[in-house]
C-alpha cells in the first residue's frame, strides 16, 4: 500500500521553501515584475538553486544532484504554485532535466542541477504526453526551423530541440532567435524559437526523451495546480471571515458556506490525485494512468478555485493590485499546459480500455 501522506522530510522541505518564498516572492513584487516586462526573478532562482540545491532534486548524486524523487519535487512545485513564483522550475528542473536523464547527458545535467544553466525543452507548452509535436530540419549538421509556444525560452541558456532526423539536439540559446509571444500568464512567458542554421549537439533519440519529459511535466504540474488552488481557497476563506456586510461576516452566509465547502472537497481530491501522480512517477508503477487521472482532474479544480477567489473577493478581487488575477491567469494557462483535461480523459479511456460508445 502506497503512503501518499507527506513525510517529515517533505514537510521540512515545504517549510523551508515557503519561508524562502515569503522573503523573495511577495505578490506586489510579482506584479511589479510582470509590469516591467522581465518577470523572471533571478534572485529567487539563485536562492532556490544555489542556496537550497532544488534544481537538482531529480538528478543523481554522482552528477552533483540531490538524488531525490518526484515526491520532493512535487512539494517544491506546490509551494511555487502557492506563490505563482516566476521561476523556470517546472520547465528546467523537471521537464528539461527529465529529457536529459533519458539521454544520459551528464555534463548538461550537472549544470542544470547546479542552477548555473537553465534548460528548456523546445516543445510547445500545450503538447500532451503522447501527442505529436513540431520538429526542426536537420541539414548538414545545422538546424533550421521555427518552434512556437516554448515556455521560459527567453531565460534558457540551452534549448533541447527535436529534429526531423529523430534526434534531440542541445542548442546554445545565443545561437537561436527567441521572440516573446503574448501570453495570458505573464509569470510563465512563452516565446517563438527560430533556428537559422544553428549548430546543435546530438544528445540522443528525441521520441523517448520528449515523452518522458512531458509525462513528468504533466504529472508534476498537478502539484503546482494544487498549490495554486489551496492558496486561493485559504485566502478566500480568510477574507470572507474578515469582510462584513449587514454587520456580520460575509463568510457566515449559508450560500457562500456551500460554495466554499464544495471547493474544499475539490481541493482535497486534487491533493490525492496530485500526490498519487508524484508517487507513481517516483516508483514507475501505473505512471501513465496516475498522470492522466491527475491532469484530467487538476485543471478544472484550479480554474474553479481561482474564479471563486476573484468573485468572492468582490470589488477588490477585480483589481490589478490584488494578486487574484495572477492565480486566475496561471490556472487558465495551466489548464492547457501539457494537454487539456479533455485530452487526458481521452488518453485515460484508452489506458483503462473504457472507450466511448
């Protein structure tokens, strides 16, 4: 029987990350960053990687990583989701790292684990595990083509690019043209990557590496969505206890109690699904089913929680100064990241042999 409860070590990790984020990632600071056009927080990234070694959680100890599991990475992502932290943790420390682990690329793994390099898998953020993805042309040892919707490409040092010859290539980001795209979630910016005869270093076969990376990304994204939903629920309950109308706390009204109770149940169920996905990724047991179940459930819950936060905060929830909009935009963007809930439900039907009539 798998124990999905948090261990003492995981709770200690959570407390440490939450303290760090309280110091480096307050909501006004995040809003100021996205207004500046440079949302990435280098000081926070350095504290997470240099100070705590969190970029190397999934990297073996012999490559200067932590040799931890996806369960620990999930705890970190819960906290980053709670803070809507503008750092490339999911894209570099999980997705790019998993692709490199599939290829056995030791030198790049060591750099990513140390946080000295940021990696980005050049596959569009909306692509689900198992879905087709765009590739570039490989000709005479050089790469040509354009890839759109690449998350955190603007801050990446190395791009992991799939090519039409079936290989996955490491491309120095300075050899590519990275053009920002307008994205709903400004804390995880997207970009178009254009390669015009860029040199690439062959790492290995693209297909298994991309599949493994996207599956881990989808599975651990559920933990980010859990953190986001949990924060919005907690903050909404707190606000409704303080806010008074007709000389009584708004949270005392029966209709609102029902809405919050329903949301609490959804978040509790999401926690179970996200923990199961993280545990399955760490053990390798029924991983595909666990990941698709988590993603089929996570997106609607996170969006619902963020929408309720905006609505139940009333007028203040509609303003730019209040952070509720950050959570709604992240929840909406996450709802199509690594596959929509509908795509995951369809995949799940095939996995458990329950096809639609």
